[in-house]
C-alpha cells in the first residue's frame, strides 16, 4: 500500500510547518488513491520519493481511528552515509482552479537532524515510535540501518497554530541530496500530498 506509506512520511513534515500557539483542530480527508504523485511543474526535472526512501517493508492499514502503522523504513541504497538531505516543504491552497502558494513554508538544511529532534512537532507523531531511535539517530541517512517502527495508529486529526479555511490543500516536498563536498548529487526529489481540510474545533 505505497500510497498510504508515503502519506505518513509526508504528513509529519506538513505538521511541523506551523507553530501551535492557539490551536485549531482539523481533520484531513485523503482526496483519492492518487494523493501522492510527481510534481505537476517540470516533472522531468524531478525524481520520485522512491528514489529517497525504501518503503517496501512499511505496513499500513486504514482503521477507524486513522492509519495503523508497523514495519520499517530506510533510505535507498544510492544514499551515502556522508550525504546530507535537505528538505523544503511548501503548502498550497486550491482556489478558483489554481494552486496558490500560502505563507506556510519551511526548509530543513539537515533533514536527519530535524527528524530526530524531540522539540519538533512531528516527533510525537512519528519519530518517537522508532524502536531503534538511537541507532537511527547516529547513522541517518545511511541505508544500512532501518527505522524499525512499533505498531501505532497515525491519527487523521491534527492541530494547527494558525487559522486555515476549510478546503483543498496540497503540500509539495522537495528533497535535495548533498554530498560531503556540498555538491548536489542527482535530481531533486519532488512529491505532492493532496487532501481536504475540515475544521473541527478551536
């Protein structure tokens, strides 16, 4: 179930885009089976998410409370332990037939460091469920070490720190692999996650 696997990877980045001072609770509805796809702009210039992560052993199953997650995930074999992964996430709102970029953007110069930081919002949603947390923390992004996930339920309800109008949204993720000489290696990796945001309460 590759689609659900990629949803989970993307969601924790999306959730960290927004500070949560005055929180509003929303529910994300998955748009359709093709909710994570290649970016629509200049697709020939980008590679897919599967050029970065090996999701073949990550198991997901939709349940009443969200998505049941188990298994493991790792970087693909082309990634070197000395590489650094940069990540840029941008949120767009669909309005009158066009995707309009919002002010919600964030860049991680070192994705591994941010991913393992307990202060990050997505830590409680995803990272804390990695059983071999310390091993992954010291080896990321080495493909030799798998992130072994305990079984948990990824909730479809989330809290945002800013007011968002209900509607159709997407989050575009751009990943860049940088080698030890600070040279970009290969194509940038681009994916888009689409869904419908419903406001539940404040």
